[in-house]
C-alpha cells in the first residue's frame, strides 16, 4: 500500500469518527461535561504539582549558589592571608 493511500484512509477514518461523535453529541446521548470537568481538574492538579516541584528545584539551586559563594569567599580570604 503506498503512503498516500495509507494517509488517505487514516484521514477518512478520522472524518468518519468525527462525524459519528458529532451526531452522538448533537442527539444528547453523549454528555461530555463530566469528562471535560475531570480532564480540566486533572490538568490543574498536574500544574500545581509541577509548580511545587519547580519551586523546590529553585530553592535548592538558590541554596547551592549561596554555598558556592561562601566557599569562594573562604578561598579568597585564605589566599589573601597567605
């Protein structure tokens, strides 16, 4: 099967599936609101978890930089004493 035919069949399958979904939604047999609410809720939870992890990483990097600056100042002080 050549590539164009394969992609054409996938396209037609997608169009058919979309049409079936549109008919189901328009007739009211498929209620998407609970699914959409759950999906958005999970997305918000994932965002909050990601932001919490990013905050932890930022704090750790700030601590690392502060420790590195302190070590650098100690080396400079020892070099000046010598």
